């Protein structure tokens, strides 16, 4: 039996009428490498969009990918070895994608940390936003001290969502693959590293160790410049703030959707404390 994965196409995935992420999965660099990523499959008519009926009988359009066996990293106990494996995998993926080019990869994406200050609009719309007293001044400080520097560091097409739900492990908890290229975009390379750091965080006690092991494993494969390293703490903090704002906004707009159900104030409490510590120099 051959397992496939169908992903529905929504508004974000088709901005500009083009799906750069689909082409990214089929990019020859990733295909030739030893990385395990989903492969884009074409329908019988040769197109990359298929029509199907969902579980309630509604007709939808989507793209078909090959299925990666295993379970998400979020479902298993974390280890130092996994931090190393994840850091190396993300660096190898970035190297494989360096030569990729597509017009849609430059689309404006709300999940791209370059656009973090734009979240002030969502902050003002969400009266139930947790940690508001930290989030608003953080966004102002990020715009003053970080946003302008991001154009001066290496840019490329990256995965941009290397979180624990998208990292696949086998029965022995070894990291084997990565899925979900829906937020892939051309941005500062170090942003991809910061996003990847968040996927390694599981407890407040192990957060510093997880960050250090992951970043050094990445840098051993793809060295980071001194400016990228200087930006990294503020970007990790920025991704935490981004997650707070975006998940709260989605939960307020779609309370019946369980995708972000686990990401309430209790989940973010120690992570916001970590963000405040990492960004302490930026906020002063």
C-alpha cells in the first residue's frame, strides 16, 4: 500500500496565484540530497492541483505529497542528540535550497520575522491578547533595533517552520525528516535558525542547553556570521512573540479550530520569560 498526504490549498498558500513551496519540495537540490522531505506528486492530468472531497463531503482543491512515516518530534521525549540532529538537518536543508528561485518566494508572509512589527495591527484588534504589556514594547524595540539589520545578512529561500510538529522521528526517536513547507519564503537565513530554535524548546530548565546545542550543530554544517549570531537572541525572542500574537489571534477568530488549542497563556508563560531574557539588551 502506498501512503500519500493531501494538503488543502488555502489563501496564504496561493498568494499571487503561485505556490513556491510546492516547487521547493520538488527542487532538485533537495531531491539529490540525503534529506527526507515530502515529494510533490502530479495528478493524472499532469497538474499539481487535485480535486477531492473532505471528511464532510465538501469538494476541495489540494496538492499531493508523498508520505513520510514516523511521528512528530513533539510526541517524544527530547534528547541532546535530537538537538544535534535537528541543527544539522536544518543547515543541510538550507544548503540544498540555496539555488532555488521562484517569483512567489518573495511574497509578503505574516510568519516571516522581517514583518514582525506589522503585528501591532493584530495586537490592537485582540483585547484578549496575553502578555500585552511585554508584546507591544517588544514590537517597537524590534523595529528600532533589529528589523533594519536583517537586510544586511545572507538571504535565501528557507523552510521557515522547523517546529516540533514538522520534524519527523522514527521509533527510536532519531530525526528522519521534515514536512510542511507551507511557510517557506525567501528571507534572512538566520530567521530560519531562530524559528528552528523554538522547535527545540520543551522545558524552561533545558532551554539554554537546547538553544546552544542546536545552533552549534547548525553552524558546524553552515557557519553563521558574527552579525547573524548577534541577531539570533532577539530573533528567537521575536518568534516567541510572533507565536503569542498569531495563535491568540487565530484562537479568537476560530475558537472551534483545534489547531492552536494547546497554545494558551499557560503554554507561553515560561517562553515569554525566556524571550524577555534573550531580548534584554534590545529592550533597554
